[in-house]
C-alpha cells in the first residue's frame, strides 16, 4: 500500500471542500462570519468590526458596532436561503466564500450599509465603490469614528483591552 504525503492529502481535501457550494439557512456568528450546515464561512473581501468592538456614533457616544453589524446582517438575511460559493480556506481552516441572499452579495450589502469595510488586501478593491458610497452617505461606522477591525485585532493580540483598542488614536473621524 502506498502512502500519500500529508501535504498532498490536505491539498486534495481542501480542493474537495472548496468544490461544493454551501446553500441553506445561515446562522450569523459575527458581522463577517456565517455558519451553514455546521460549516463556518468567512465572507470574502470584507472585514466587519469584531463582536466586542465599539465605535463612536455621530453623537460621540460609544456603541457596539460589531454587535450591530451581526444583528443587522441577521435581520437582512431574515431566515432566507443563503448561497455561498467558496473561494479559499483561511489560516484557521475556515471556508472563505462570497455569499448571497435574494441575489444580493452579503459582503457588498455590509460595506454599502457601513457595517463592514472593503479589505483591498483580499478583495483587490471589489467593494471600494460600495465603501465610497457608504462613507459619502454617512452610513454605519461612517457616522462617527472607528478603528479598522484588523487594527483592533492586532491591538487585542498585543494584550490591549477592548475599550482601549476601540478608541485608538488612529481611529477614523
């Protein structure tokens, strides 16, 4: 019996996992992560505030922007069927996919409503126009100030407390 090298086996398994679409009722884990049939799916090309993250509204008061992104996404999906097309696997082994409901790209919807940011490092600017429109209209996080989710996570990894990481000196006005 011939042994298959582990790297080859993992590559085969990941390509098999990416071959199928995920279709069904989704549970919202956070503003950019869903679960369908027990599989965690990270929305491709965007980054939403973390669940513990706070932003400041137009009144300068803090609000839970991460929770708002998740709650608004859940309300938008409204128990409708979600269709996800896998793009890749992330560093944690999660499926990264573009997902839609009722023909609407969930990543684009989140960015357009100011609930997430285009993440050009991955999207290559796919959601840049939606982000520009959200910023110009002052929707969601664009009403006040925020810290980019990727900077918030980096602060947390450096042992920062959520409130301190959310009110960074480099927050966007």
